């Protein structure tokens, strides 16, 4: 009886040890996402907004681009959206554009969110997380500031205040 219990305990410990070893190995050897760094040319992408208009990042050369990744379920994202919208209305005629990328949510949810907050800037959905993966986004909200030459001048994660949005738009104003 004691011998049988010892064998069962040994098997359980070996299985647990193997699981821990595999976990450590897979975490240490997995491909880590390479974030787009400040100074890099922002990777080009094309997505369709909620009105069916196609937006290609490279078509905004000559203008600053406030590229914001977000989700409707994200409280900081929801809080910063009115600030982004207010500043978009101030800066859109000064050469600064907002491209807003929702991460993999249903169109209905994104439309309702946008209508509820009265958002005016282009909103696109990254349905397959392709753009998110290219940019190496881990946490939302995430914002890239892209200058008129297509170069990333800032990467910021976390909730933005209205003053911060304004400051960022000033940085990329051509």
C-alpha cells in the first residue's frame, strides 16, 4: 500500500515537473513580437472604415497620423475617445489625421460604440489582428505618432488625457 502511494506520488511529481519544464521552455523560446520602434518607417497597411472607405497609411504621407489601437471593452479606450475626437476636429484641417483601429470586434458593437460617443474620425476594424501583430501591440490603448514622412516619432500605451492628445497632435503637425 505504501509502495503504491509512493509510485503514484512520484508519477504526479514527474508530470508536474514536465509541465513546468515545458512551460518555461515554450516561454523562453517563443517568438516575441517586435514592436515598431521610434525612428522606424511605420509599416504600411490598408483597412476599410465603417463607411466602406479604404485607408492606406502610406496615402497619408505629407500629413501627421495619430494611429490609435483600441477596443470597445477597454475602459481607458472609452475614456480617451472623446478627447481624440475633440482634437481631431481641431487638427484635421491642419494636416493631422486620426486613424483608429479597433481590434477584432463585431462591426455592430463598434458602430454602436462610435455612435454613442459621436466619433467623427475614421474607425477601422483589424478583424484578423494582422495590423496589431505587425505593430507588436500587447496592451490597449496603444498610440503611434507618425510624422509627415511616415516615420514613427512616438509610441505610447495607456490612457490619454485631452492635453496629451493635443500635445501629440502638435508633435506631428506638418
